[in-house]
């Protein structure tokens, strides 16, 4: 148990707290797979968040002396991270995606998809951004992909669906915070079950794709996330991906594309469909396991997907 007041007597500046937090995070064996890449990045983030300072706060001010209340507040956040292994995003109720801030809590997965890089590029390697008018974000969670797409495609209408009413409640907070209520429409749906009979120019999805074995091996931090609805996807991790591949063509325009993150399950998917020419995205800033298929490709391999999905 951390004695915050005793420690606070020795940690006077922001730099002191960052150094101490980094050391303690490493000693505690924390996992940094849910947002921040390293212990020092997370220590800086928690310090700045606790002090209501912007993420680009200048290091020139790191030697400023903090008040005792400020030090105790930072140490309180550190304590949750160290003793409970609670992810930083759930401590601050904030996560960043595609350069945007989103509210998060334990009702949704913490945003971390490399699809953010594709959003920044307006998916321009595979489609003409000027022709993207209707977008579907399947399994939207916090709404981060849908809302980021609203920024990237300022003339598009976006449907954001999720099976979880709790997740949609969080997405509603973010939709309101970003002022996109008129263009981002929230739908409760089990994959395509309640999706309107319309054609989308872009369908993007980060569905559950973690296999049973991988779920059992995840670090303690992942226990805070809604595993049954946002992570777990059966024995091979394919329980959600296969139905998406089978049904997506019925909702795509002729020039539309499907983008799906399958993460760890990429080898399993390739093994199931060795004849399918999935385009696997190479990311400049890290990440893997995101596929792209055109409407024509989905149509060509429809029978193959259906046969395996039975």
C-alpha cells in the first residue's frame, strides 16, 4: 500500500513524480498495451491529466514545484495504476484516437486501433474520398472510429452500431461532446441484424477477435475491459469476423470497401481462406491485422465465405 503523504514529502516537482511513477510502473510489471507505449509515457500522461494540463505541456515547466494537494492527487492516480493494474484510460476517463479525445469507461474497449491512421488518410489508397457519402462503423464501442470519420469526411453520414446498449451510451456522450449528432447515427444491432437496408461506400469494423486461448493469456489490465462483448470471439477468434465477411457485400455500394481489424486472428483467417487475396495494411506508426476487401472481391468469394461460416 502506497503511503501517499509520506512519498509526497519527497516528490516536489512534476519531474520528480514522473521519474518515481515510471520506476514504480516498471517494478509493478504493468502492461502498456491499451494506449500509452511505455511506462514513462503513461507517467507523464497521468501527471498532466491529474493537473488538468494539456498533453503538449512544455517540458520546460516540469521542474515547477507542485502543491501538496496536487502531489497527492497525482499519487492517487498512480496508486490505482500500480495496486489495481487499472488501465490509465479508465482512471482518467479519457482516451485518444486519431488525434481526438474521447470519454471512456469500463463499458467500452479502450480505443487503440491502427485504423486511426487510415482515417487520417481518408482511406484514399482504396477509395475516392470525394465519393464517400455513407459510412457504417460496425461494433462502434465508444464511437471513436465513427466520430473520427465524421471529421475526415465532413459531408458523409455515418451509422455507428453496437450490440451493447452500454457501449452506445458511451458513444452518445462522445457524439454529443464532438457535436456530430446530425451526422453520426447510433444503432443497436447484432452485427448487420438491425442495420438499415442501404448501401454504404465504406464499412469499417473493429469487432471482437480474441480467441479463447488468447483471452486466458491477457494481462490483468484487460480484465477491466468488457471482454465478453468487446474482446472474446470464440475458440479461433472468428465468431464475428466470418459473419461480417458473409454479409458485408449486401450493404456495400458497387465501388465500396470493407475494412476489418482482426488483429491476433490474422493467421487463423489466412489459414481458413488461403485463396482469398486479402489486402493487409502496412502501418507507418505500428499495428497489424487490418484487412481491406472491395465489394467485387466480396462478391467473388461469397460462396467461399458462406461455406466456412456454416
